[in-house]
C-alpha cells in the first residue's frame, strides 16, 4: 500500500476561472486555500493556525486543523469538520475485499480513495473560502461501486448530485446533478485536479443551512 | 422448462439490494445498488411478481453461491425493492425488461431454478440513470436501521 502511495503523482491543483458562479457571485474576489502542486510539501510542513483567516477573511478568528490524505497533509477550517469526518470514515472502504457485494464487485483501491478524498476536500474548502457566508458543504454519502469506483452522493429536497471517481480515469470525474427537473440539470465530467467554478456553483445547492450567516 | 412470457407494464419486479449498497444514515439504497451484475454483465437480475413474492425472492438468494466461491449467500445480507416495468421504461436511457426463467435439469447447486427470473436490460453505468433509479423504487423488505 505504501508503495502505491509513493508512486502516485502529486495532485495538480489549479483554478479554472469564470466570472461568476451559478448564483452570480463574483468568484474572482478571493484566492482559495488550495494547494498548488509545488506547495504540497512545503505546506505540509506548516501548521500555522489562523493564517487562512488573516489572509482571506479577516473577520473572525477561526481555528484550523490538519488531515493527512495519502502522503499529503492538508489544512482545513474546523467549520468543515463534517466533511473531514466523512472522509476519515470512508477510509474503511479500503477494508472491503473483492466481491464485497457477494456478486463479484471490484474492491476500491487506495489511489481511487485518495483522489476522491482530495477532490471532496478541495471543493469543500473552496466553497468555504469563496462565499460571503463561509458556506459549509453538506457531507455526501461516500460509497463503493461494483466496478471499483467511488460515488459521492448528495440528495436534498431541492437538488441531487452524483459524482463518480473511476480507477481507470483518475484525472476526470463524471457527474450528474439536477433540481428534480429535466430542465435544470448539469451532466458531464470535470477535472479531479482543479476547481471548476461552474461545477462548484452546483455544489452551492448542498450547503448546510444557517452556518456562518 | 418454463415458457417465456410477456411481462405487463403494470407488473412489479423484485430486485435485491446488498447491505453494502444501503446508506446507513438514510436506510435508502445507494445509486450503486442499481448497476448491472456481475459488474460487466448486460443486465440487472430481478424476480417477476407473477411467480414470486418478496420473501421467496429473498429466500432464493440463500441457494446461490457467492460469486467465484462455493459458499452460499446469506439472504439476511440482502433486502428487496420493487420497480414497476412502466417506470423502468420511462427513465432515460430507458430500461427494457425480459422474462428470463432459469431452468436446469438436474438443478445446478448454487444456481437454483427460478421461474420468476427477469432481466432489466440497459446501460446503468451513467450517473443520471443510477440517480433516477432512486426515484422509482419501493421497499418490499426494508432494513431496520
């Protein structure tokens, strides 16, 4: 398992910029606390609590914690602890052996889990940083699929979203999202290694209510 | 040998859901529950209500071998949902249903004969269709979570 982690390339994080998100909010105004590839190891050595607030928000003093995913340590605002808890819980997917459904399902491998965890972390972090009210993403259901891929699922009264991270195409993730209507939907794939602001706009439908307002 | 029959659109098909394909927080089936099985197979197995009940469908699971083994499945690891054929044909891409009774003489251990067996045929790899399966199912034997 450690060999596989060591062999993985460092995730390349970049921002695909557009003027506004789905709700018309200006997305240029703040720089998200997302690691660029060259920052990974240097940032991993840092543990400066509060730098995020001072640099990007400046209003309230919020505590930050760290999580290690694969070989990388990530700083996160405690406000998104729900996401981090779910990521930690999902580590148990790696305990599931081949045929975990008794019908020949392929086991989830460590590379797929790392990609899914970092993808989720990045968007949760991004939404928190890039919203007026420090939006906190609702935790998804993180589940294995019989082809060895991982599903991230959100379902609320207003909207639903299914993201699938496949082991054979870790650089892209496919998704479908709608507002329970054939007219209001989005479908396709996005990079797993960058933030797509249009896609992030859809995630705004899965925000915890009354947090940070 | 059993005759292959046409399944009326209003009829129900019973589909098994493994416990690992149930969201423990909501007790709802996950979208992953509605993929073809085995993973590279062309269809999703079901049992037609004309020749089965939710309980008989579940009991039959206990006569099947776990994939790639000669150990029997535990029926208690599975729960049963139903779909009506007309709802399956309405989702996009539409799924077709076909009565596909399974019969061997002598009966094969681990592959029980099943007059009710029906196949839900169609691509289920797409996120949209897996998510929309969740809209049209009904519990027949529900987990206690």
